[in-house]
C-alpha cells in the first residue's frame, strides 16, 4: 500500500511543528533573560530606600517585554501550528476511506476454522493464557496440539534470552536428521555460540577441549569456520585483538534465534509467519484496489461481488507470494492440473484451454498472440512450476 503522499504530508507537519516549538522556546528564553537581567539590577541596588531606581528598572523591563510581544508571538505560532495540524486529518480522511464495507464480500465463514486460526496466532505469539481462554470458550480442543509445540518453542527461546543453550541443543540433537534434510546448520551454530561463551569466560584448556569434542565433527564440511574458531583459542584473554572478533558479535544470538524459530515452525508443520498477520497485511495492501473497483462498479451500476473473478488484478508485494502461479495472458485463468501452462515453440506461454481454443481443438495451426510465429498444438509442451 503506497503511503508516500501521507508520509510526505506527515513529514511536513512534523517539520513545521518542530520549527514552531523551537521559535516558541526562543521567545520564552528571551523573556526569561530580560527578567533575569532586571532581577540582577534590582539585587545590585545598595540603597533599599531608592524607589526611583526600582521603578525605572521595572518600567524598562515592561518596555522591553512590550517590544518583544511574547503573547502575540506565541499566539501566532500556536495558530500556525493548529492550521497545519488541521489540514493533516483531512488528508488522512481523504486517503483512508473509513467505509471499507464496500469491499466486503458476503461469504459463509467457517467459524471453527477462524477460531483455530486466532487461537493458533495467540499461541504463536506466546500469549498462552489468551489462547487457552479462546479455545475453552469456543470449544476448540484440536488446537491443543499446536499449543504444546509453541510452548516448547518459547521455553527454548526464553532460555536463549539468558544465553542458556541447553534446551536448544537438546531439541536440535533430537531433530538432527530432519534438520539435515532441510539443509540447516543449526547444530554447528549452537556449538559455535557455546564455544564463544567459553573463550569469553573460560580458559584455553576448556575451549580446546570443547572444540575437540563438539566442533571437530564439523571440520570436514565447514573447514573455514572451524579454523577461525580454533584460532580464537590463542586470543583468550585478549579477544579485542583477535582477527576474528566478529564471531563474538551479539548479532549471532539474534540470527540463531530467528533461524531456530523458522526451523522449529517448519518441523511442526507451521509457517514461520502468523497466517492471521499475513492475511490482514495482504488485505490491507489489496483494500485500496478493491475500494476503487467497488466505486467504479457502483458508478456503472454493476454488481462485482457476484463475479467469480475480479476484472482487475490485485497486486501484492513479493512477501505475499508463496507459490509459483501462472495466469494465462489470453484467458486470464489461473493454471491448474486440468488447465496447465503450455510452452509454445516461440517460447511464449499460454494455458492449455487457450491453445485448444485457438487451434480449434488441435485441428489447425494458429498465430501466437504475441509474435508472428505459427504454432501447432502438437508442438506445445507442458510446463511444471
């Protein structure tokens, strides 16, 4: 969802707000200085019976303050600030249509599935009390299995926050073969973190013993990293001068935590990102297109909600593209097992049904819609994504 206009307007308002605050502070500081100078003059009067000098000082202060005009200046700055702030909500109201019901399509929700998705989201976020409350009130005992998985995951993550690697190591060891199939190097990384902790807090002998026992098995496949770690043993006690000091960076803990979370979700058959968050984010991004479509169709007095396919594409970012999808440029139908994408000799691609239609069920050749090539249905080959 493009918000460049709104962001630029916000930046302008924030800039003017900062400038207004700065000018207001200057006025207040100037008034303060004049009052302080007057007080210094009053305190310097040796003769307490000299009312003329005191009166002249106060008169001079009053003239200076009238010249500055702090009240008028502050009121002017406040008025300018209010004008700028009042314009911004109007822009937001124009940009964000509060009536999103136009883009709503009447569908029969399966509340059983919705409850499971929401409860799973709570468990995924570590909000186990909320998840338990929902499944108890909604009667969704099936989600309990997911709860146990995420409870185990958060026990590991909580231990990592205090640099306790034992729960993570136990889980990685128990799932070693599955992680290898995924191409994961979590086991090496957990031992690397433990090794770094030893060289930072332990002795050279402890580090050498740990390297021989736990790092040596990885040497053949990860020789470069193994050598760097072993070299660090020489620098125990003076790690600041170690040529591989980057291995001690705290970011390795953050990266390890993120990768462990991804692998954990993968092994228990769950996506890394919450499906609820992804669905809401995708809906927010596609909402402007749907609202615009609803307004256009309403102006033409046409009903769009009954359509099986939207007349315009809803563009979503790459972060919402999880599978390769082919949409035929001729029929605009999405590829499927019954209607797969077909590669023509000219290297352009159409779906099978479009090729059958253009070739009159393979009875004749046809011209490619995108180039002058003559195409025979028999020479087209199915593509697999």
